[in-house]
C-alpha cells in the first residue's frame, strides 16, 4: 500500500508541471492564464499565434502523462503494482495537471495529459481516442467538442479492450473530470459562443 501511495504522489507531482506556463515564459509569451480562456493548455497558447509554443505545450502535457504511466510500468514489479494500480497512477498525473501544486492549483483541462495516460496504458487505446478527437475536430473545428466526445469514447474503447475492471474505473473518473472541466465550454457550445480551433479570443 505504501508503495502505491508513493507512486500516486510521484505521478501527481509529475502531472503538476505546467508546460503551458513554462513554455510561454521561455519563449516570451504572456502567461496563458491571463488571456483567452485563461486555461493553461495548448489550445489557449495557440491563441497567442505562436504555433511552436502550442505544439511544445501539447507534447509536454501529453508526455508527462505517458511518463508517469511508463515509470509505473517500469517499476511495477519492485512496487508490486497491478495494471489497475498503474491506471490509478495515470489518473493521479491527470489530477496533477488539473490542480498543479506548483501553480496554485490553477491547471488546464487535461486533454493532452489524458491522451498521454491512455497511450501509456495501451497504444491502441490511446490511438483510437486520438483519432476520435482528430475526426471530430476536423469536421466541427471545436477543440472542446472533440475532447468531450473523445473522453466518452475512451471509456468505451477501454471496456472493449480490457473489460470492466479497476482500469475502467480509473479511466471513467478521468473522463468524467475532463468533462467537468469543460463545463463552461459546454455552455458556450450550447449558446453558440465557443471559439473554434485557431481563432484568437480576446
């Protein structure tokens, strides 16, 4: 149990690294929490017009999710972790992104980090979820809508691949939290006020 708790804490700390804030500061951009949606994520960084910064943010946020899961797999035997335990470790990294201890608990919405976690757990699961996001984003041009639908399908894909178990519970909670963090986007979509991908927002 102590090893599992230690793994959760470590994953949370990894997830707490906000690449949106760090990358923006490194390239001389304003803090993404001060403009647009005020969300420290790749989509909001893209509103600055700096595509490279947005891409670096996307990669960093995704890789930290993958890294947390990959490290758990690497030390799985030493820490006596089950596959379900590792899924919960991934959830801890995701929560770290949402509520980062290093940035006053002001985090992003978790799309890239969730994808990174899914890829770390199983590349087919992650790829299927990513393709779902891309298809919805391509046709509708709404990042938030794509994230919401992909989150729902991630749960479905996981059950198809692994059944209903501890991993399914962790992924369901992760998807539910992601949807919750998009509650304002849901309201904007319903009202027709949601910004489209690449659109600057004052």
